[in-house]
């Protein structure tokens, strides 16, 4: 599974749990938080025994955002007085690296469920908008915080959150930087469901993950692939793409197993082949 500094990864086949694990700092994202996701989600994406990933957190909050002080060594251009072309060019490359960390979640072929408790601020919101589903406990709060501290959110949330909540709500969150409650997050469709407390949240996240994992993994992963591809595409482009995907996965052993199990009145056993 690898030895990670910021994250803790537990494989409980068929579900993998990825925990933000810097509780003493409310999981504020330091350099390892940005360097480790690519390897983690590539490993989980390539592991045939893992069918779903749950992204959760230790401590009192999901994520308090970017740990700016610890990140200065990684993005020193922020503090440089000489803001000429070379500085800007180096800063651009560093932003791309941060973007890749968040995008690795979206690019993981397995569905990723975010289970959010406590505060989810700034970079934490970037992270969960790259997930497939978002669940939270009633104490969760969410804030697209960057504008309040002089930044434009530049690692993915401005591109992804309008697809989830719509342009009006996305702009409200971006411009005001206000925190919204779990219930408001549910109202604007940022989260799929709100649960009474963290314990129930974790149990329901696992229940949902196992429900997904019980389906043929080839079909589930193909669905994610098609949904990701269709973002920003026309319906016609999406239809051409899904036709190609469908032709490539049908028939499968899992399809034949589904038909056989139905005929035999038993629960199917899918292998992902």
C-alpha cells in the first residue's frame, strides 16, 4: 500500500479507505498532502481487488485548507518581490503539480466517495469536488475560502463545482467565501446526503461503497469513464463515445453471470471480467 506521511490507506477489499491523517493540524494540506495522492490513487486504480474508494479524515475536521506556511518552500514564488517572467513561469509549473494531485482523484477509474465531517475549507473543497459522491455529517461546514485570503481557487474547484451546484451557487460561494452548513450543502446538491454524526456517516459511506462494489466492476468503471468524458462535450459526442465503450465491454463474463444468476434465482458473483 505504500508508506505515506499525510494519508493513511486501508484496503478492506473490495473497499479502500483513504484518510487525511494530520489531525493535529485539522488536516491542513502541507507538501506531502499534494505529493502523495497521485501514487495512492494510481495504486488503488490498478488494484483489481479494490472496487470503490472512500475518502475520509481523522481528527475534528475533514480539512482546514491549504497550510500556506508549510507550502512556502514548495511555492516560493508567492513571496518573491521580483515577479518577472521566470518567476511566473516557475509558479505556473507548481500550480500544475497541485492541480494534478486533485485531478488524480477524478482520474481514478474506481468510484470515490467523500465522507466529510467538521470543516471542509479551500483545498478540502477542491478535493471533494473531484470525488464521485459526497456524503457528510450534520456538523460539516463548507467554504470556498480562497477569495477571502487574496487567492483565486486554482486547483480545480472553480471548474468542478458549477457542474455540481450550478453557476449561481458556485459564484455565490466563490465571491462571498462564506461557510455553508451541511443542510445548505444538501439543498444545493453539493452533498448527496447528511447523516446525524460521524459514526453514522462512516457506516453509511461503507454501505454505499459496498452497494456499488456489488455491481459488475467493469460496468461501474465504464460508467465513470463515460461520465468523465462527457463533461464539456455535446450529447452527440457523448453518444459516439459511449457506443464505443459499450461495444468494447459487451459481452462480458459478468453480463453472462448476471443472466445466469437471474435464471437460477441466486445472487450473482461478479469478477470484473
